[in-house]
C-alpha cells in the first residue's frame, strides 16, 4: 500500500449565496487556488478525480460531478461521484486516498461543493430530511434538528450536560471564525446571546445550529514519490477510519462500548450504550484511524481536531466518541476550556484553554455547511495548520498553533449513519 500525502488545497469562501457563480465555477475557483498552492503541479499530472455533493435536489442537476470534471478540463480521465449525507466530503477525501494508496492513481483530485441557496430554508430542510427513513421517520416529522434535540436531551438526562456548556461551543467556534476569511458567520458571542436566540427545537437555538451554505473545496493527494517532487512541504495521511449505524435510531441495539486503546471495560461497566446519546459509528471510525496511525492516547498525541459540529450538542458528543474524554464528560470537557484556542479572548473563564483545540477554523457552526465541500474544507484547514501556513492563507496568525505535528478531521452523516475519521501528520 502506497503512503499517501496531501500536496495542495483550495477553497472558496463559504457564503449564504453565490448569485454570480454556479457550482462549476465555484469548484474551478477552489481548484485554481489549489494549483497555485503547488506550482510544480500541472493538470496533466492529475490521474483522475473524485467528486462529492450531497443532493441532486439543490443543484437541480443529475451527474453534476461529470459537468465539473469537464469544466476543469480533466476529461477523459477517470472520475466518480460519492455521496453520504453530511459525511460526503469526508468520504470523498478517503476515496481519493484509496485511489492513491491502492496504486491506481499517482495523483488524485478530490473536489466537493454544494449550492444550497437555490431553495428556501424550509425546502432545504425537507431535502436534508429525505436522508432519514422516508417510509418511517420522515412522515412522522423527521427533521434533523428534532433528532439532535432528542439526542442531546438524553445526553443531558444521562450525564448532566447543560445548555450553557452547549452555548460555550457556539461562543468558541464563532469567535475562532473571526480570523478565518473563508467563514460565513464569524462573530463574538456570549452564552446569554446563544441561549436567547430563537428556539428551533428545544434545547437547540439558532446559534446552536450550523447554516446552509454555498461553497466548494478541493484537495490534491499524491503518492510519496510525486508528493516529494511536486510539493516542498506535503502532509502525510497516516490513519483512516470509518463507521456506520442504522438509519433509524430505534433499530440500534445496546451492547458493550467499543474500547479505544487507552480505555478499559470497567470504565463503562454501567453505561447503556449507545442509546441515543452517542455515535457508535464515530467510535468505530476513531478506533480504526487510531490503530492505523499508532495512536494510543489521543488527548496527548493529537494537536488539534476539526470535527463535524452541525450542532453544538454533536460536538460535545463527538469529544466522547473520539476518546478525548470519557463518555459523559463532554460537557465538562468544554466547560473547563480544553477545546478552546490558546491565546484568544473568548470572554470566558477557562481553566485549561488549549489542551486540545477543536475547530480552530470555526467549524460548521461558523464556517457554514455546504455539505459536499465541508469534509474537504476540514482537510484543507488541517493541511494549512500542519504546514504552518495559516497566516499566509488566512491573513492572520491568530489560528496558527505552535508547531502542530498531528491533527484529526471528522465527517458525520445523518444521526451517525456514516462517519469518517482521518489522521494527518507533518512528516
């Protein structure tokens, strides 16, 4: 199996609406930025592509990835589209990794986009709700904000998680985005402002939830020989994992917690797992990626995490799935300040700021969530973070960590039906 590196990445800003560009032009903008990032790479060196977008409904166009392939001038090279709900971008990144790791391609382009502004918010929510079981859940009002409200209510009941702890996630990610020129919703918030914003599905308010977006992202992956030839500071992909779960939460059985390397069975002797408070697909994805990357103590061996925070509650749940803290301790993990960036003033008292920065980019909450692009956006930010080029790419050094060596990106679909975890390292 060939070792795989990321050698270039590009983004468009994520916005509520791109009135002047369709999906092809958005991807081309991100693609051109990626090529400019690796001047020794020319399009003829790209062997093929993987494209990702979530919904044909938003684009009102079937086979849109084929149109992008043509627009980028990559025909007749191989191409395919992948789709997996909110995890679409993460699955695309891992599909490109597979193409290179298998030896089928030496250089592979991963591109993703979404144009969600073409419809009203309610129609967009309906399209997203079609990613639930349309025979059972959807006719009963299966909108995702309702699912996540139910899940966090159970988390609060089981573990004592509070709405103030959830609001701290929103405060953190929106403030981080003040230093990210690609973000859709940068702002300075207080806990009170998060809690007083309009209620969507109790206890989730508008500021607990990410926004629909337009945007595109591109990553270029290569084998070791091409990476060293085409890029002066490539980033290695050292761990890949994925997990899944039943579409309907009511079908999920109870069993033992799949343990991570630093955990013991006695840690969760009394935990009813997974219930609706945890994502066992995320636990499986993390375990696979950690094993491949030889990570045994994630809190100590990772330097940052970019995770899928479609809801403040799901960020807290994911801390636990990835073993950054024990199940039930996610609320306390954020309340103590661990996932905040060191050196930034959030207007909060944080005892342990910077232990494990989570979503330095601002995450989905503040960057936005153009679904097919989101997982690739995480990879681009992790790439820049590990290269030490945050200031160059964002125009501010505020989000640059000091000498990060290893980061994790995490992409999540539905109520945990597809989840990907990928470990990226500075060689």
